[in-house]
């Protein structure tokens, strides 16, 4: 997996003493001002900054913590933006930690993922008392809960963090609020490929006449929100496609579940695009080595041609049909049994007129389906109608999906929603 380094990042909590002293020094020298800045190293990959918004009045010995992830480089620079982290802090008595992850053509994926996980680990190590970590026999209600929120790229990363840090032991992400998140970077770029072409319809019509069947009217599936609202003035399809090209080195990178969280719950439904043609060799020796390698492969194919020729034409046809068969989306059960994870409470919003509305709606539905499945399996009542109804009601409470008429972004001044989110966070974190 592309992001298998997660286990290495977790070891950040047991960093060498010299690095620990460096982090403690950075934090201890901070003033008592409302906003603090902390610089933390990302191993051998530079550093990131955290913006800490401390409450004016402490809510207790261990104040609630809300993580905020900025929207990333999708908004046009001419658009007036606001400090959503500060706006969120003004509406809550919790400590707000803004993780200023890096995301650009110079810092492509998986750097944003690693930065967010590094910032999260720093918060666990420096802002949470060690006695708050879960111990055997300790009630789950006494564990430290965290909340995370973000929009656009930050919403995608917030969903990733919520789904990977919703542990049943120790501090955990208990709530997430995500607005216009990019849950699936595998965009439906060619909508026409999803539908039956005019040539296909003509061929079906002729075939029907030949066998004496009447043609039946076939309704055309609705177009995706990505194409219908792809020219949205605030967030459009071309901006999303350009950002994907700049933020991912290879196509396979955005097929990873850390980059596209919806792929935890279903398969992509499309094949990973093949890599670009390799560049020509730089010198004659490299060209000779490349030629010898190709010649070796040709010899191997020649040696195996006899066994290949023994296959029947029917088998070859089946193999060809299987190889050209279009992938289909299929459901994935997540989280897996024994993973120690449980989907947290989420508030997800995406405007009806957003090019992302389809994938956000599907993400909410898949998570609700997973919660129902997990709940019925836990109570061992899959055939009980009352248990099913209770599970569906729980799923709807856990995953709240909202679709406003117009696209509303916190970072563009729509901070009214942040006040409701802050109040919701305080209710959950205070339970």
C-alpha cells in the first residue's frame, strides 16, 4: 500500500529524547496569547506548523480538542477568504488545533496524509495527559475524545483521519464535520462512457428486428453531478481535475483508501489507468540494457507459445472477454472484524449544485450501511425486524447528511455553520 508508512508514523510517539526535547522546547516557549504557533519536524521530510487556538477560559484540566484542516489549494486566489480556524475557535471553549498540512505540486500525496497524521500524533503526545490513555478496565466514557473538521481537500483528510483513528481503545476521534469533501478522486471524467451510445442503441434496435422483438423505450440514466454542475463558479470540474494532476504523481496514488476514503466501502468501479510511457534511455548503455531485457521477454514468450497454442479457441475467447470486461463497483465490508475501529459520528454537507454532491451522498449512504451491518452483527439479530429498524435509526443519527441549495464554504465566509458545528462538537466531547 502507498501509505504503509502509517505504522512508522505511529512510532513518532516514541521519538528519540533529543527530538522530544526539541518539541517540548518549541511548545514551552509559547506565550499565553490566544493563538500559538508550533513547528514540528516530519522526520526527514521537512516540517509543518500547527496553529493552536487556546480558549479564553479553560474548560477543565484536559480541555476538549478540535482539529481543523484547511481547504487546500483549490480555491481561486482572487476569492476573499477568512480564517476558519479562528472563527471556529471563537465559537467554542475547546482548544482548536489547525494542522497546516502541505499540499501542492511540490508536496504531492502522500505528503498531506503524512503531515496530518504527524500533527495528530503530536497532539496526542503533547496536549493529552498520559493518564487519559485507556487502561484495561477503564470505562470507554472516560477516554479522551477528539473532533475533526475540514472542507475540500481538508474534508477528505478529515474523513481519512476519522476513519483510521476511531479506535475502541485510547484517545479517539469521536466526531467529524466535513463540508464539500473530495471523498473520491476517481472522478467520472467521461460521462458518455457510462451510458449506451447511439451506435449501441442502433445495433440493439437492428438485432431486435432480426429476432422479431419490439424495441422497448429505455430511459437514459441521469448525468452525474460532476458533469451537471461541473461549471460551478466557486468549484468546478476543471479545477478538480487540474488539482488531481498536480497533487498526485501517479494515477494509482489516488486509488488508495487514504486519498479516496470512499474506497474503504466499495471498489473503484474502473481500472487504474496505465502509467505513462517510460522516457527514452539517457545513454547507449541504458539503451543496450533495455534492448537485452526486451529480447529476453521475447524469447520467453516464444518458448511459451507452444503451450499457449494448446488452448482452445473457446478458452481464448473467454479469456479475452474476461480481460476486457468493464469493472463494476462492489460493496466492501468496513471496518473489518477485529480491526478495533468503529465509525464515529459525522456531519457531512455538500450542496445540491456542487460537482461533488453525488460522491458525498454515496459516502454517507455507504457509511450508514456499514453501521447497520456492524450493529446487527454485534447484537446477533440479523433476522429481527425490530433490531433492523433500530440499527437504521442509529445509522441515520450517526451519519447526518445535509444538502443545502447553494455551495457554502467556511473559508469563504460562511462561518454561520461553524457555530452549529462547534456546539455539536461540545455536546459529543462533553459526554
